[in-house]
């Protein structure tokens, strides 16, 4: 595992964007796994800026988001569809046919999970997955206790995750209770993984990933210890317990 320390959020965002820019620029075709949340916003902004200054070849770029809330329409400002259009797809000019996000309105969410997995497989799997991390160590929406063998599946969100994400919704009651998430088995099959962690609320999860000795389903992020090409981008606050 490689660790890249940044002094602050701005530097972390720039470093991660440069890394992903080079990854994409050096391959004619690339399939990315993409995160949402507050952390990647700066990273997406910097990636768009790099593209503006040195046009990336977007024809071969295909994306799969990690997760989506169940029950939110794509035009809801809290949906990850809306988030991705706003922070990456529209500013980059990435054709939406090249992007994939689980359908939060699927009538049969289980079938949607299978369809999503098949679609990832049809594209030859993921080359690079970019992750954030939840305060309780969740990746995507794989909450503590989720088997590392699971592929894309429906999850019930931990109450602490709903509370942490309530800041994006009018009130806690508006936060969906379920989501579709790429599973940890799907994530671990990627050729390469990077994780972005910023701020003191992530320090404990980062500690378990880097200093902890155990790979434990109680801290889903520790699954990354089982992958041999992981790069972690940390700012000072996220690295405070190391
Ligand atoms: C959500 C997302 C995760 C993300 C996490 C942390 O729960 N499903 O993929 O990593 O939030 O987000 P933030 O960066 O806002 O702390």
C-alpha cells in the first residue's frame, strides 16, 4: 500500500486528480469506479481543470459509480446521479452513454444489482476504483458487518451513515434507508484502487486501514489490505492517528 500525505484538502484533491489524470491519459481504454460524498468534490474539480488545460481523450473512458440511494429519482439534488452530472459528467463533457450508476428507482432492485454486475463484467471489469471512506469505515455503502464476498447488492444504511449524510438532505427523515452498492468483492477485483480521506472524522477508519493488524468486516475499509495495488491519499487530519 502506498500512502501519499497532503498538507490539506486542496493539495490532496490536486494530487489525486493528477494521479487519475495520468492513469486515464496513459490508456486508450479505461473503466473507472467512482465515488460520491463531500471528499471527492475537490478531486473532480481538479480533474475537470486538468482536462480543460490538456484535453483528455474521453472516447475510451467508461465509468461505474459505486452506489446510489434507493427511492431517489435521478433529478433529485440528493441523488448520486445528480451529483455526478454536476461535479463530473457535465463539466467534463463525458457522454452519459459512457457512464453507469445503479438505478435507484428500479422496480426490482435485486435484478438491478445483477444487471449492474453483468454490465461491469461486459466492460472487462474495473481498471481503477476511486473510493472515499465513511466515518465507520464503509466503502461504497458496504457497512460494517458486510461480507467481503458480496458483489453489487441492496443495503440497509447504518443509522450513523444516515446521520452523517443528513447534511445533504432537508432533514434526517428524508435520508433513504436503503441503497444499492457495488460489493467489496467487485471492488477488490479492480486492477488498482485509490482511497481519498480528508478530515478528522476519517482518522479512525484510516488508522484501522494502515496501522491496524486485522482485516475485519467490522471495518470494511480493511478489505483493501487484501489488494496489492492500493494508493491512499490523506490530509493531515485524516492521518492524525498514524
Ligand atoms: C457516502 C458514500 C461513500 C462515501 C461516504 C463518505 O456514504 N456512499 O461512498 O465515501 O459517503 O463521504 P464524505 O466524503 O462526504 O465524508
